[in-house]
C-alpha cells in the first residue's frame, strides 16, 4: 500500500502514456517500490527444445549494464519436465510454457521515479482496454470429483506413499481485463512481496504471492516457505496469531514438513554445513491474513548453475506437498 501511494503522489506523463499504450510491459514489486520493464529488444519463448540453451546462455554471459537481464516466467509444466516428470491427466492448455524478455528501459518507482534506458525516442500507440466481466466464475472440478481425489490422496498418505498433498482448483470466466489497472488495484488491496504483472500483445499475467521461493545475491540464496494461514480480525494481533500457530498441532506439523523439505532442496545445491535457519517460525502480517513463515539460507557450491537452482527449488514445495518429487508423480 505504501509503495502504491508513493507512485500516485507524483504524476508522470511518461508512465501515464506507457500505462495507456499497448506496449508490452512488466511490473515487478521490489523492496521499497516497484521496477517497470519495457522496450523489449528480445523475446524468448521457452520450449522443451530450447530451455537448456537458454540456461547455458547465462553461464557464459557477462552482464555490465542494469538492462543486461532477462525477466519473465516458467510454467508449471516445463518445471516438471526439467525434473523428468510428466504431468498426468492434465488438459492441454493453449498457453506458453515460459517467456523471457530483454528490456532496454527500466523505470524505478521509489520516492522518485528514475528511468534507465538505451532508447532515445519512446513512441506510444494509444490503447485503453476497459475491464468488463462477461461471465460468472466457474470451478474446474465438481464436489463429487474433488471428494474422489481427496479420498484417493488420503489413502496414499495412510499407505505411507507421501506425507502431504496440496489439492488445487481453478476458477475461470470470460472477461476483458486492463492488467495495469487491475494490478494497481490489487496492490492497494494486498501488496504482497512477490507481486508482478506481465502485459503482452496476446496475454497478460497478474500475480500476487507472499512467498519468496528464491532470493539469490552473489553465492547466498534464501528461501522463505510459508505454511500456516490465519484470517485477521479485530481481536487478533501478531502475538496472538503466533500463539495460535504454535499451539495448533496441524499447522505446526505442516510447517515442519515444508521447512525440512526446503532445507533438503537447498542442501542439494549449497555447500555442506552452510544451510541454516535464519529466522524460525515467525508471523508476517498482511491486510487480511497472518502467515507462518521460516527463513532459510545457504551458500551455493562452486559451479552451481541457474538451471541447477531452478531444478532444486521449483516448483515450490509449499504449493505441491511433501516429499515433492513423489507427490508430483501422483
């Protein structure tokens, strides 16, 4: 919320034109503000055939400027493919497995707005997409089917084949969405640490996650698994929320399992003995919720690549289950 208000204090004609244009744009929340990326000189559509080449590029590349970077996303399917896991019983969706962009312009929104760009002439084509909800949301699964899946997974847990499984549902509807407006409204409602928006010609992604899966600086890597959520009300503060989590057997066991799994994932790529708990079982407060969090760090082994890190840490265990690989195979 604070960052959103800072952005709104000073009007920027450049940002206003950018927001109302059809130019591809990425907004990424960072500490104390937001980074915006645009004027993309390269766009790499990730497939199973080129993903290794994409990762190898980073091993040989020396980055000198702030715009010497690629930013984008990897989908669940291709992350599983990296682990040699084939997703079972999934409907084919006509969407990208991953896309990365090379920006030539970065806009840093803090107390002031700073523009870093190799582009001299910035042209905009006016375009405004008004948000329209065209149909009601529908779930992709019925109660009967959900119950069947639940009973099957309960049986797997009782048989000792896994310890924890996350069952997810999908909601969909038909809408015309202005992703920039939608993103800023979401930031006003729930400004989570790992929030981002991608706007391209034929798709948009708006994401708002509280969980930091990978935070790498130099050879130090940090992950902050979340397991435990409590809805806020006027009678509950952070201390009472912490006591609730500590005294709740289900929340404690779930949290311990996820933390142990993330420590194991880090240990695959970090120096022996370097994986440590930075801060154990504390509460992070958001506008509507309290989350139960542990921060874990480690120092990467020599020769560990970007691909090694991605394979070890993703998909995130807190949204899959435990143990991760076994659970992904169900």
